[in-house]
């Protein structure tokens, strides 16, 4: 095999401690370790903050110590492994599952490779199912474990699963060597391993894996050639990195960047700054990383954009960044405004663009560029890319990577112009005036991301191709990025043109191509379906802009038709599916058929008449379409609809219920009040009682295992860990020494985002320790509480059932529009979790903590309800009268769930803890979800120029305090608790501060609501208007508060006061010495957060 061509520069020339090794293929990387043992023994490889800062700010691991650690690791691993190492291509695979510090992981990995094994680093964040998959896929013969109990449990469960699946290879398990085993003081008795022969460079040496964003993680095998090529990456840059100190503090060795950066030090002599060796690795916070960067005197930092964005907000941190030679971000894009600001202050930003499969694309590293070019990179000299122009986007290219002597991609998965290449599936754009400089633009599949955050289609280009097959279609372009729904712009084929302003001709053309649109819709995600009203037909006087090859120039064409597209969006809210014919006679059969067609046409798939629309893909946009279609047909028939509630689709969320409702309207048998107040309340309370009865039959008995013993540690199943309160609870649980495992259970995201990504974002939004996601205590799992076995595999469900000691049911849908039936899956989940607890083999069932809501008493009337008397506060006790909760599906669902658990406590061994949580006022850093009612109300102040006054008190409590209290109450002997701020303050005290800071006036609540409601009537487009003033989306909720007057000294909006003596007695976090009253500082903290996100101006 021909040697690798030499890099353009020789690093370390003139260095007294580093002798550059040959990197032409004559030596493999494990042989280069021996080279440095002999020739660079005193050159540092690792640097970390010293435990004794007075003695020295940092400590270093020299190459001689690192190389000897590799030799020791090779001996230890060989002695513990049952399979002998081999030079063959199918040598045994040794998998590592540990949360070890980087120097230890590095030495163990290279020790295994040096001994002749394939080393496989498995992220400890993987679920048991993912670990099983990876072990089976790689045929691992050994599993090397860290000493964390959680990892041992995961390993045992994985081995058992492999045995149950009758896997061909069952790995043997042994303990991973520790830092103290490998890095020992030189006593003169070190004996190196025999010299190593140069291995076949195309033999697999090291295995990493993908993150598993679409399915199970995928192994990525790296040969000795791949590793050597990667080690040369930095030798193609503009800087000699020998002796430079590069921060990789936040990286575990299972993350591709850690081995890539440390491998490069073999060739160029840079020093890797890492976190100090500890028994159990934790991910440092952004603040801790920057402090360690300073302590270890780093000159270059490699980090993720989210950390850099945190530092950018701190002037002292910016000063520290400005002193560094390079600040590199990787893994995602850096916010444009943040990058612009940092670059303007003199921070040398650098984009690290590359991947495990094809190495670094960007030159590593370069000298500073002008500030306005911080997000551009040049392509490294060791790469030979193929840039395929993107039709219609001058200067934009899809990037492919060729195989060369200097870089061999792991996967050659695309054939371009007869040559196999690696498809990056990325679009990059060349600088308009400086050829050879590029910036990353987007993924090549051109996913359209709606304003909801959901991806509009798996591939809009595919949708366009399907539609173009219709003989009357000449060209098509899908649009919709940043909008509530997608649409399609059609240029009719020659001879089929129409006048799009002729409504009859437009309707006829849409009908003619509808079959093709429906076929295309089948390839799109449910929320991305194109409705007939969103077909925009081109005018023949404005032809599409085309390339020389005849392809549509997308950007230019969409700009050309911008006004037509805007008109389509403006009309969509008031439009309806007018092609669905209204019944000639509004009888039961005709009405049911009409409603069925209206619903199915919007959803895009069949549903049963009794199915809940919102449990079968329905969302607020589709509810709007169904509502408008029904109202259009009723108006056409002369039925008055002025007083029909805005949310009637939510109130009747199935075809059968909508049919009854519409039939009653059409036949004028529903009066405006729907019966007397007592009659309406009677129907609703009976519905709640019926639902309680449905979910409280046949509770299982708790049968402990023979000789069962109480668990020594706590194992927690936490649902909804990525929500605001769930995130704070998760962080609190991880910090408890008594907790050995937390199963962080969440539903799968509609947009496919990984649960770990969602959790990391939530932690950072609240300013909490992002290292929580890498804690060996935490296992992230995705499922559905309403499904059998919670939607989990038998193996994982059994693991949870056998081990869990505490269940915290925190996940719930916060939607005040939908009615009680739409919460049925969550209520089923409450029953399923109760059954799970009762199936435990432990002596006592796990405690089940349910985060309820004070809204269960939203309709309280202390004089008329039987649960408490007169005007006393709501007791810390069960509320058996359903009338207290009537008013919204949300409050009713919480009351039903409370009753289910209270009845379970009466009839079984289950001992639930119900915590009625009040209004949560965001995190300690001011983070408060802007979709909630209070932020939306505050935002209305900037739109309307006024904020509302209200009488009464508020008892809001922060996320951190609420989470701490819930954790403190987990073993309470009392079933029911009320959780609000025990020392409320007046609404006026907070809103005086809001108004002063925003520069707006305060007006009485009814006047504010009148202005809000009036602004709704000024515009036709509901979606666009609510985007500007989100309070309009909660119009019905605010309307209900107009008449709900508070009184001085009482809770605002007529909410009852709550007893808290028992709760405060058990939850120390709520006591006066630990909890200050809300005030102006809190208001400023919330406002500053909303301003920082752009929610407020």
C-alpha cells in the first residue's frame, strides 16, 4: 500500500520536548504511542486543574506516563479477557461502558487496541435496549464496566436480554481499570510490552456509534488508516499547534470529538486540557468549563454553541474568550447575533465542521478572519470534496467527500458522476466575494420547519416530484418555512394555464390536480398535509424563474410570488373546505356524513366516529379548519352561528359528539344557555364520576416476592422529565445520594428530537447543571403511559417493575382548550402507573407521587360544596365533590386522577402522594415558558399599551422550590398536599413593577380584556395575530377571569386560599427562613429572560 502523502507542515519544529513521528503509514497510532515513549517522554499530553491550587494551578500527564498507562492497560485487559487478542480482521471486540475520566478512557481504549483487540466505546447515556443492540451488532466478546451501580444494572439487564434473545455471542464482563491502576509513579520497574508489528491499516481498530436520532445507535467502525488520517487533521491548518493547550473539558471519550482531538495530539504535539480525574465523571457547567480553561491556561477551546452563548452574556467571560487564540464551536450553529457580537469584540471564532464518517472538512485551525466572516471556513487541504451546485441557488452546493490517500470516508454511500463518494447531505454556500470560503446553510433534504417547530415533510422535493407527474402541472415549489402550515405553488403546464383571480377556474384547477396532491400528502408527515386552499396557482404573466437546465430557482420564484403566498395565509383562517357540500336536510344521517367528511378531510386519514380527534393527529390548526368548515355550512343553511363558542370542536372532540352538537344547532334545539346552570353542572359532574368509575375497577393486589427485602437505594421513574417542573425535579433527584437510578420517561417528540437533546435544552434554559444528562444515574427512555407496558419493551418494563421504589407522575398536557375526553390517555396512564406500583416485588409498593393542580378547585364555592365549609381555606385532603373542578378539561382531568389514586389508597396497598401545585413562576434564572398565560398576558402589554389591574393576592412559587418540595414530600404519610407560596403578595405589587419596567399603563381587568378582545376583531388572520399577541390564543381563559373577582387579602381571580400547615411542616424548602416573598427583583428577572429570548421587545 502506498504511504500517505506528507502533510504540508511539520509540527513542533524547534520543540525541545516533542519529536514529530512519521505519519505516512509506516507506523500506526498505537506504534506512535511507543514512539513518544522513546522520543517525546517529557512532552505533556494531558493537563487538568490541580487539586492543590496553592502548589500549582494545574497538573500534567507526560507522554511517558500516558504511554506506560497504555501498556499497563493492555496487560490488565488481556489478563481479564477470556478471548485472546488477534491480528486478524475479525479480532475480538471489547466494549467499554463507563463514566470514567478522559485519561483513563484514553489509556484503556489504546491499551485494548495495542493488545490486538477492537475497542468499542459505548455512551453510558444509552438505554438498555440500545446497549443490547450495539453489543449484538458488533459481536462484542467482552464488556468492560465502570464501577457505577447504574451501569452494572444496565450491563446485567443487557446480558440477560442477549441471553433471552439467544444471541450468538454473550459478552463476558469485567471491571475497567481505574486511573490509579494505570497512572502510577515510576519506581523504575516498568517493563514495556514487546515492540508491535505494523498492523494491516485497513483492519478495524476502534468503534464509535451514532447518537441514534432516528432509531437505534449505529456502530461506526474506524480502521487504523482512518485513525491515522484523523490524527493528521490539524497538520493542514494555518497554526503550528505543538505546545498549544486545547480545551476538551466537556467531552466524554465516547463522543467522537474527544478521540479525534486527542488522536491529533499524536501528530502535532498539542496538549489536551481535560477535567480532573475523578472516580465518576460529571459534565461540567459552562461556568466550570471556563474556569478550568483559565486554570489550565488554555489557548484554544472547543465547545458547543449553547455554552458559548452562555459565556457571551457575561462580560468577564467574554474577556477570557478574547485572550484565546481560537474559540471553536461545533455540533450546531452559533446564533448569528451572538457570533456577530463576540467577533466584534475580538474573539476569534471558528466553526468546526466535520463528522466521524469523513473527518474534518474545515481547516483546523486558521488565523483570525474579519469579524463579519466568523461563520465561514475553508476546506482542509487533505480533503477532495465534490461540490454539486444546488439548482436555483447560485453559490450553494451539496457537499460530497471523495476517498483519497489522505482521507478515506467510513461510508461511501453515493455514486456521483460514476464515482463512489460519502454523501454529507449538507448544503454549504460560498462567500459572495471571497472564493474558497464557505458557510454551512442547511441539510440537503431541505426540510421545511413550520412555525410550530415541526418539520413539514420528509422531503419537499419528493412532494414536488409527485405533483409534477400530473399532466396539467408544469412545475411546483413547496413553501411554508416559519409558517403555521405548508403550501404549494403550482405553475400549470403549457396549454393548461388559468387566470388565478377567476375563482371558478381556480377551484376547477385545484380539483383537477387534487389527486396528485393527495398522493403527495401520503409522503408527508400528518401535520404537513397540503390543504386545497393552500394551493397557489401561478399567473402565466409571471413565469417561474428557471436555471439554464430548466430547474426552478426556488428562492427567486418564491420571492416573485410572495404577495400571493401572503394572501393565501391571510385568507386561510376565515376560509373553509367549501368543496364539502352542505346537507340539503340537516337530519341525523346527513349531518353525521357531513361532519365525518369534514373531519377526515382535514386529518387525512380515517377515524372511528367515537375516536377523539386530538388523540388521532388533530391539532389547533386542524381544529380551526373543522370549525370553519362546519360554520360555513351552517351559515349557508341560514343557521345563526354568532353565539357558537370559539372552541366547540374541543368541547365535542369526536365525529359522533360533533354530529350531536351540529345537529342540535341546525335544528335549533340548543338554546344559548344549553339548559339551566344546575342542569349543565349536573351533566358535567356525572361525566366526571363516570370516568372515575371507569378507571377504578379491578385494582390488582400487591403480592411481594417471597423473602422480599427493602431496597437499599431509591430507584425512581419520573414522567415528563423534559418539562419545566420535570427538569427541576430530575436535577434534584440526581443530586440525592440515596438515589441510584432515575428512569427519565418522556413521550417521543413529534419532530423526532432526541430526548437527551430536549433535556439538555431544558436544563440550560433553567440554568441547571447540564451534566445531569450524562449522570450514570439517569436513563432516558421514551414511551407512552397510556399503552400496555408503558409502550416499552418487555425487558425494559420488567427491569423498571423489579427495581423502581418511587414513581413521580409529572407529565401532563397543559391545554385549557381541550375537554375532559381528550385527557383520557393521561388518565389511563395514572391507572397504569398505579398498576405498575402494585406489581412490584418489593415488600411495599413504590410510592406514587402525582403532581396535581390547584385548578381542581377552580369552581369552588365553599358555601355550596360539601368538601369544606364556609370560607375556610381548601383543606389538605381529598375533594370528593366533582363540582369543585368543573370548568376546563385540564382541571377536571386532574380531579379525576386524584380520585383514582385516593380510591386506590382505600382499596389497595398503594400509598400515593398527591401534590396540588399552584402557579409556577419560572426558574431561578428568570426562565418562564412564554407560552403560559402570565407571559402571554405581559406580552399583551407591549401590544395593547396597557396591563390589567386585579384585586387579590398571588402565591406563585418557583420551579426550583416546587421541585424541592415535591421531592421532600415523596415519603409523606399524608396523601394530599397543597403546594403554593405560603406567604403571598398582592397582584398590584407585582404589576406595578411590570408596568413601570414596560412603560405601560394599568387599567381595570375588564377594560384590559375589552381591548384584547377588540384587537382580535381587527384582523382576519387569527394565526398571524396570535403570533404577535399570544394572549389572544387564551381569549376564552381570560374571559372566564373577567367575572372572577378577587378581594383584598384573598387570592386573585376568586381562587380559594389553601391550607398548607402540614405541607410546610414536611417540606423545609417552603419554610420562611428558606423562601423569600415575590417582589420587584423577580419581575425584573422574568422580564430580562423574556427580552433575551426576543419574546419581549
